[in-house]
C-alpha cells in the first residue's frame, strides 16, 4: 500500500501520514518512528508534490530521487552533504540532473535533497509508489484552514 511522505516546515526529517484528525494530521517520523500531530498552522507538503527547477520544465522530486537512487545503486549518498562545498554539491547534483537550473537551485536545496534521500533509503521507502504526485489532493484535508 502506498504511503504519503511529508515534509513539515520547521521540523527536521520526513514523516509518514498515519491518520487524519479534526484540525490536524497524525504523522510518524521516518527516522525515530515517534508519532505527533501536525496542526493547521504547520506548513505540510507531500514529497510527491515537490518539483525542482530545470532548464526546460520543473522535474518532480520523485523522478530526481529515483535517478539519484539509480546512480547510488540504492545506497545512501556517497557525498557528505554536511561538509561539501557549493561546487561539490552542484557537480554531484549534475550527475543525475544535468539540466538543473543553476540560478534557481541553491546549495541548500541540494543539501536538503540529499538529506531527504538518505532518510528515504534508510527507511526503505518505495520510490515508485510512495512519491507519486497527489494530483492536487489536499494532504491535510483541512478545507479552508491555513
């Protein structure tokens, strides 16, 4: 069964949607498996709905992560993103997204991508199933609340 993988602004790591409550979501951390609520005031985004800038058109994050997984042979990133320079990050990213927009994709974006990739690999996430776009489905189902 497909999971919904979420990023929550201001909170580290990635989360799996477990349940929906009244005015909140119940999410579970992919790293320590602790459950917590995500409220209407939190900015919650499904990884399936994120895209990155390329020279042609935006590329879905799922496609980028799959290309990265294929390049890395299904293992965690070979680059230590915490110590890498901006040039090293760009060169690494260009190996699997050669047409990325170098003006709009920043080093911090690439670091976040590598961090998320490592979390997903360690959690055993199925990239093909769990990173599909939600097709505009409101992840939190909190109609009209922001």
